[in-house]
């Protein structure tokens, strides 16, 4: 890599469902840090959503909301390229070429494809089968070195590396092998309020805190978090669901507040009602400014259009430089 040149990071955000606390601490907060240190391309994956949500009546609203929530959480359209997948036409061209390097048998074995077939047996479209190819095109188009992905997406990244290598082997070295961006200690899995797994966009909605939730809804959800009658022995080990409440508190509450409840737990005087009331207020204080900022951005269509145009311009410039090389090395320049 040239001295002083920033490494390229690429990530996609699906415009389905509402962003929640897990998205914020698991991904968004890290994206905000990355935009200062890397050349970042953050894409709203509207084409990907068509494989499972073919009805596009509400798509524009979803795209606007996800952009607004990302900007409200700290993504800066002047630092990172924040763009819509369908606004970069070169994506479709590279997707077509990579499809020639993708084999039916290996695509059918992808766990996400099997899952989607089970969930939507009447809509097993070619886009669903070649979803990993489109994802590879998104990443390789910007010759990204780093891709922040969760564990469930690591196989897709492996597939992207496979296509990069196949292309390089068949034609010429155009693509670097994209690697997973490892946040180490910064990666937080936010637990759901019912003590079952993590917060989710679509499942257990009453146990998930969304960035769009009203103050009262936040308080009510937190008060319903699973707890018990408290420990009976000094310095007891916390059950998982109690550990979860402390973890949520560690994300939004002051050090002194956390220390107070830790001490109360250890000496068996903890009152979970008081703890959840405090956590509810601290959650409101944390989420309300993001919600209000996102709401004012979401209703400013002119501003959002400018953001998307600015982001697409940066993304197209990067994509065009890649595609010139791709066409040349494939022998498609006559």
C-alpha cells in the first residue's frame, strides 16, 4: 500500500427493520470511529433487499430512515461515502461478470440461501441464489481491504475472497483479498431484555430497544426486563439475565451508578425495580437525542437527496476506476 494512503473499508446496511441498540454498539459506533482513520464506503443495500422484499412501496421511506439514523448516530457524509447501492450502476456490471465465476452447486450450499429457501419457498429467485455474488461485487468494486462483518456474515466474505482470487487467476491481479475488520474488545453483543439471545431487528421486538422508540416505550420495555428476587448469598455469581441488565447499564450509565448497584448486588440489598428505573432513565437520555436528530433528518428530503448524491459521486469515482481495470484485463476493450 502506498505510504500515507488510507486503507479502504466497505460495509452494507440493509434498509429493512428499525435500527436498535445492538446495531449502534455492535456496528455504528465502530463505523463512526473508522471514518477518521480509513477511506470508508457505507452503502444502503436496497438491491439486496429486493431478494426478500420485492414490494417496493415502502422502500424509499426505509432508505431515508436508515440513512437518517446512521447520520444521527454520528456518521458524517463529508468523511465517509454514504450511498445507495442502486445509485452505483457499476455494481450491476461487476455482479454480471462475477456471476460467470460463480457455480450453482457452491451457491446452493450457502447456509443463508438454505435459510431463505426455508423462509420463502414461493420466492426462490435467482437474486436470492446469487446474493453472495452481489455482496462480493459491492466489496470488490471499491477494492476494499477491510469489511466489518458479524460472525454470521463471515462466510459471505470468504466467498468474496474466492471470487477475487478466481478473477485474479483467470484474468489479472485487480482485487485485493478482503479481510474481516476485527474490532477486538470494541465488539459488543447487546443482550435482549428477556435474557434470550441478542437484540434483533425483527424478532422479540418487546425485548429490543430501537433508536426510534419513544421515552415511555423505552421505560416500559426496560421495566419488563427479566429479573428475580435478588441474591441470598454475599458476592454471588450473577445469573445470565442479571448480567445482561448490568451489561446494558455499562453502555449508558455513569460509573458511580454502576458501582452502587454492583455493591448492592454483592451485599444482597439490590432492588431490581430501582435498578431498572435508573436504567430506563439512562436509556432515555442516551436514545432520545439520536431519535430526535434522526427524525428531523428523515423529514428533510432535500438534505437526504444531497447526502445520497454526494455519496454516490464518491462511490462511482472509486467504482469507475476499478471497472476500467476489470474491462481491460478481461479483454473487453475493443
